[in-house]
C-alpha cells in the first residue's frame, strides 16, 4: 500500500487502508461441465485513502469500481481482505460496523432510488441521526441546516417528497443526508453522471465547498476523466478487478505509466489533432471476469505484451508516490523492455 510521507520522514496514517480486498460472485447457473464458476468483481485490491484528499477511481464499466465502493461501505462483505479505518480494523470490537457507518457515508448515482418515496425530504435527512440516538428536535434542526448548506431552502423543500424534486435537487438532498451523521469519509459513486452539465458543475462546486467546510475526505468514482482531473488529488485506475496504476492527478494525466491508463486517457475527446494520435484505440473487448486471462489481466489487449505477460502477474510497485502494475516497469521481470518501459509507453514504441 502507498503511504504518504510526513515531515519527519515516516509514513502518515491513512484514513482508510484497503488491503488485498477480494469479492467473487458465484454464478447460479454455470456452463455444463464447467464446475463452480464466479465473477471476479474485485480481485486483490489494495490502496490507501489519505485524510483530507479526494481520491478518484476510474476504469471501464465492469472493472470493479462500484463493487469496491460497496465493499468499503460494507454494503457487500468481502470474501477476503481487510479494511482499517483510522488505525482500527473495521468490524472488530474497537470499531463495530454501527460506529463505522457513522464515519463513512455514500452518495449513489440514482438520486431517486436512493430516497424513500414515502418520507419527506426532511424525514429522509433526519432518519439516520434519529437511528443513532439523536432526539427528534435535534435531528430536524440538523436536517434543516443541511438543506440550507446544500442550497435548498428548508421552508420550501423540507416537506416535499422525492418525486416533487428535479434530479439535481434530489442529489443535493442525498448529499445532505450523507452528511447528517457528520462522517469523515464520503464515497461518491457516479454521483454527478446523471445530471445535466450545468447542474453537474453546480454540484461539483458544492462538493468542493462542503469538503472545506466539514473537513471531509472523498472517494470519487466517475467515467468522466475531465471531472476527475478537476476534482481529485490522486487517481486510481482499475482494470478487471485490479489496481493497475495510482498516483497524483496531474502526474498521471501528464505522464501515464501503464499502457491501459494511456489508452484510457487517449479516449477523451479533444479538438487538438496531436492529442488524437497519442495512442491507438484498444483492440478487442474487456476479458470475461468469469474466466480472466492468466498473468497480466491487460495483456490480451496490450500492444507491448510479450510471452512473459501471459504467465507472470505484475506487482503494484511504488516509486516517488506513484505506483504501477506493469512488467515493463518491473526490474528483472523477463520483459524485453524491463527498465525502459516508461520511455516505450511514452513514445508508444511497439516491439517488432
């Protein structure tokens, strides 16, 4: 795992440390003769979320982003792996799930399905504080205060129901509800992807203001790389249930170290003709998560792949705060470009 360095030279304690997280979903109806099969949604994911940062998570659909978010929120329980929140093991006696839930909250993509249609907006926001022991009057006051914080007049919106609000207004309510327990970490799973661009910009600016006001830490999942670059301090790239690269946002966008990251960034539409030729489009479709390829999961689509890539699994190695899982960047990996992989990826030199 990647730990931030303190002024004293030692590792800083991350807010949330994720270690070797695994989640496989068994198939109820496997192919005849195939034995027991499962979808490897998350397959050995490790990373840290630092206090006060916004960590972006990107990757193609089906790479495991949302499943990872649900595992962090403990809405889905992992098969293996550990979550350590502020030096305490999640689910242990020192940090039971009830107390963990008060520290970590989530905003989902579907703003309407996230709200109970039978509860008013005020009741939805006040529900969690009431469950955690707050008096009705105090919970109501907090709900009204949070409505004002997210830009909704309590006098107009407190008594309304979810179907009476627009998508942007409902997402503001979901953000207010996530803040009702005064959490330290908020997980945003495609929280702005369903909004119009003008509304999306307003909500993004709201998230920035709330982060400063409440001293929050964000995990931000998105397909929109432009939004990720605008909002996030670091970016984590996932592919087929694994982390392939993680680093500072500007460094990763300017100098992507993994071939998949480079191809992903090259897919962003641009008016600059030079940017359109940075890398050719990826060949083929993402592999089947039920039967993933051996070795490096990206090797069937990688233009730099060699025989060793189908045999050896790359390790996530850190250098200067930037970590990448690629045999081209791994010393003595057996790849012909080992040690010079960064230069080959940067120039997109394809081996003969």
